[in-house]
C-alpha cells in the first residue's frame, strides 16, 4: 500500500530472477510453464493462513533460518516479529541496493532502476524527501471527497450488475476499481487516459509461468508513466506528478519521477485491491464484526488494522543484502547473504501478539496498529495512511449499502493467487441481497 514494502520487486523481478538463477545450475525458469514449488513455497499460502511450513520452520530452527533454493539461491528467511523489525530498521548492516546483483540491468545509462524500493541512502533519502509531503494527512485530506465519490460510484455499479439477483464478482466491480481510480486521482492522470492505463494494471505480481507474462505489463505501464511525466513537465497536472514537478522539478529527473509514480501505482493498487476483497471475505465470515461496521463508526479503525495484520497481503520484504558479517536472531549471517522478512509469519508471531487467538485468528479487540503489514524502518510504506483511509471508508460503505451481502460460493471454493508477492483472491462472487 503506497510505495512501500516489496512492491517495486515485481517491476524488476524477471531481471533479478535471471541474475540469481544463473547461479543455480540446471534451472531455467524462462523455459518452465510453472515455477517449481520448491522455489516459491514461502509465497504459497493456504486460504487465509500464512505458510504452515514457515511456522514449522520457526519452531524448529528459530525466527531466523536459512532456506535453500528460494529463487535458486540460499537466503535467510526471518519469521519473528522482533527479528524482522531489527532487520528492516538496520541501515548499517544491510543494503537494499540490488544493482550489484543485476549487472547493467535497469537504466541503460547508469544501472539505476528507478523508485525507492531498491535504493539506499543518500539516494533513497533524496527521493523519499520529495515524495513524503504528498502523503501527509493534510494533503491526503484533499483526496477524501474523491475517495468517497469513487466508492459510491462503484457501489452503484455493483448494485446495477446485481439487480437481477445474480452473483456479482466483487473483486472486479469494487475491490479493484476503487484503488485503481484513487491512484489515478493521486497521480493526476487525465481521465481520458485512465482506461488505457487500466489495461496495463493486471498480472504484475503473479510468479507462475516463470513471471515472463508480467514483463510486458511492467514495461508498458512504466513507459506510460514516463511519457506522462514528460507531458506534465510541460503542463503540470493537479496530482502528485505535477506537484513534485512544481515544487522540485529541478531536483528530479523524469526517470526518477516516473519510478516514484510507478511505485505509487503498483504499491497502491494490487495491495489495496487484495485487502478489500480478502478483508470482505473475512468479514462475511464474522457477521458480528460486519454488523459492528454498520452500527458503530469508530469500530472501523481497530478492525482495519487487525485485518491488515491478519491478512498481511504483502508477503515478503524487499531483499536485504548483508554489508558485512552480522548476527540476527542468534544466527551468523555472512557478508553478501540475502535476507528476507516474511511479513505474514512475523505478523502471526505469538511472542508479539499475546491474546488467545493472536497467533493465528482474527481478533479485532487487540491492539495491532504497530503491525508489519506496511513494513518497518526507512522503507516502511510511505502510502500507509492513504491505504488506511481507503479501507476505513470502503468497508463500512460496502456493509451499509449491502448489509445482507453473502458469498455466492463456499469459502473453501475461493481461488487464490497462491504464488504471488501480493496475496489475493482471483474472484469474489457474492449475492448482494443474501441467500
């Protein structure tokens, strides 16, 4: 949500994969129809639960453990809350600069890849400083009327499609369009260009099929945003792109600004769409909480944060590379090693969440605002408050418009993006009037 954790990863995933897999003899993902499960199991979940094998790993080897052949190399996977926070906050011992591992990939001129996700200070500090003012509560408040309007428009469309009593795919009519249109408003994209842009907005995170199918979508959307940035350099628009050009145009290149815009797009779309769909599925299974959203305005704040912790749709952090030998969670990590925080596992660490159901179940009564769903440290999602604003508006509006909303299939029949950096459902069929 927003620019934050693990979302620029998809934009360079295929290049990183080729660089890393080259180290593992006999594996050529570009020739595979599906990625072997042994390479993707940290991303594979069962329904609403995090990967059971990671919980077993934490119990057997502790909160920091080495996994062989994840993406074709040995990596350290961090599944504990405290250890994940230590990793994500430590700029001295770890780097997110992936360029040494990519050779000349990225910008042909200087090896840069744009955006925030794979940059270290001082470049990260410079770019984030330009972006952060656009996500203050004061500036986000300007978006609130647009967010409310978008939500109501999509609820109207959903109601129209379900007027005959047939099932409606809420993922397509509500969960995806709402964050897509909000991001378009945030960036200041011309209305006439949004449908074209929407056509590039799918299939960017799925790692089945070797990830090859996403490359064109990634390249297309980044090129679109680069061209839009160049256009707004001449005629600044009302959104984030135009505002940064007006205030800091001499301090940032079109390439870097397009990278920031692409980070906001990818970070704010798939994650929020997944949260809206998955969160609704959870709430429909907890009618007491659904009814609470309808009856009590103030209830939405803790409910949203608990959904964020419980679902943790962003599955892994940006990869960290050890700058020197370092000890984390009692494990000795060698210089150059790759370290990943598994955010769903860390958010289910019972050492951090002590209520009876905190280790696994949904419990909106516990204090969970400090969860790791948005990451932690200097790479924490800059758009976290925008995401919360969307979710806090969307869930109650949906519940009040359709108080008798029910799933049109058994929850066990839902199909999930089960090998994806951002977890979600493929569809969410519902009856608007209950059955």
